C-alpha cells in the first residue's frame, strides 16, 4: 500500500463517528492493517498535531481516542456489545442449567 492510500486509511478510521467492529470483520481487519504498518506512529502523530487541518471540526479528544482504538484493536470497545435479547437468552440458559444441576442433586 502506498503512503497516500495508507494515510487515507488511517484518517478514514479516525474520522468515523463511531468505531464498532465485529471480530474478523472488515473494519477490524483495516485497524489491524493500519496498526501493524511501520508508518503508523508517524501518520498518527501527523493527524494529532494537525487535527484542525486534517479533520476540521472534530474534537481533539475524539481523535486521540480513535487513534488509541486503532492502535489497540482488541479493546472490548471493538467488539459488538450483546443486545438485550442476547442477555435474556444467556440468563435463561444459566437458570436452566442451574435448575438441571439442582435436580440431579436431589
């Protein structure tokens, strides 16, 4: 990947309004590609130093947070959060397993 394309990739990841990727998804892969490149530190510093020129109107805190998320893609923030239905099913399964276990003890 040439320097211009890499810079655009990293700026695009930082510019996203919300970073939420699924494991092994395209966004997750793009973050790993960006993080593992030798140019990451240089381009990230350039984006941070010239935040108003690169991403006008973006708060510097948001830019710093997104750069941190790209540099650490295994942060739990990267993985999609379970929805309410998932939690209900999970608790129902735990109650069922607990009930079955207690019935075996009787």
